[in-house]
């Protein structure tokens, strides 16, 4: 009798353990995605980075059959939002959409950066800009790079707008001053808008930034596009690039880009699904229209994204070190 009772208890215990095991494996095998996703965007609402993130979110939602929300976590030159994604579970439900500067230049300009761009994220795709613009204020009389350089040498010094140490406009004017031998004073702003306002008021001699940001200055005739940074821009095909006008160095072959990423450790099958979807987004009519509005190229493949991050990181970090730009 006692032996029979013990056997029965053992059977029930084993059965219960089996049920727990089945329940656990069932939870683990739950198909992805089974709940909403979020894309953390370390930029303010309404800007280019935010709007592209929302466009991708809407496309992903249509393809995955789940809502995809964008959460704006601006501040700290991207550090706040990026750190939050680093600390999120690597389960495919939290993604990051940010600029290349916050992952590359921040390494050289921010002390004790709380994330490691090489280790903490898996890069799903990159979206590159066609190029930026370098503008000279109307008072300089310059219409191309040579004329701007001639003005700079006559003036003895030019003040040039940028938005932080190591930013694209800062590197542009620093390298040009080294190559052509003129003195500069770089004025850093919190974003493009106040910088372009000072070009318009003739407070600055020039600045560099996005086509969209500079457009009001161009349209009002307060500034002249003397060169493109990167390739030529479709709306201004007559404006030659810095390289075409003689600027030298690997930096001038790079372009700013945005990155869609997931925390490191995200399952490979989810990474593949997301990176494939991101690449396919470039063929979607709604996505293409938004990218076209901002003169952005289509998302690239997973493999191309790894190459872009690696190559541009090597070039820019070496340059920042050479310029003796140190963390603050």
C-alpha cells in the first residue's frame, strides 16, 4: 500500500514538473512579434530624425501586424535615449533610431560614454543623406569655395557655424582651414535653426548643415551655396561638391547617416526579419516619398550597414584624434 502511494506521488510530481516545463517552453516559443514594438528616437518631435523614425514605424506596423510606437528621448546629445535601448531586453521589441554622430563622434567628445557602439548594438540598416550644404553669408560675396577661401584670407579670420565639437560643419571648416591656410572661429549652436538664423542676419560668415535647414536662408537670398558636403544635390545640380572644388581628405568622402539598431543579443532570426523589413521599406511608396523630401537614400542591407559603420567610424575617429578633440 505504502509503495503504491509513493509511486503515485512520484507520478503526480513528475506530471506537474512536465506541465511547468511545457508551459515554460510554450512561453518561449511564443511567435514574434506578439505585442507592440517601440522605436526609441533620441531626437525632438518634429525634426527629420523623428519623422523618418515614424515613417519606418508605420511601415513596420503594416508588415508585422502590430503597433509600432516612436518614443522620443531627446537630450544629452543622444546619450539618454541610446542608453535606454542598451539597457532594454534584447527581445526584438525595443529598437533605436539615431544619427551616426551620436554613435561615432560621441566616442571622442563625451567623457565616460555609458554605451559602447561596437558592443552594445546590432545595426539593422543605415539611411544616408545625399549630402549637406556649405553656405557663405551674402556679405562675403562668395559664390564658390575658392571665393570663400579668398574672402577668409582677406578678412584674416572667419566665424563659421557648427553644432558641437566634432560635428560635420566643425570638421568641414577645420579641415578647409588647414588645407588652405586661413584662420577660423567656430561658433557652436544647439541645433541648426539658430545657426542658420545667424547666417541670415550676417552675424556668421558661413555655416554647413542640411539642405532642409539651409533652404530658408537660400530662398531669402541671405546666403549662397558655395559647395555641397558629399554628393551633388538634385535640387541644386549646379553646386559642385567640396571634393570637386579641391578639398582633400577621406572625411569629405563620408556622409552623415542615421541608424536603425537593436540591443546586442537580439535573436538572429529577429535581427534578420527586422533588417530585411528595413531594406524592403526603401521600395514602399510612402517611405520613398518621405526619404525623397529630405534627400535621403534608401535603407541598405544588413551587410552594407556593418561596412558603413565600421569604415566611417575608422575615418572619423582617426580624424577627431588628429584634431585633438577630447571628451568633455
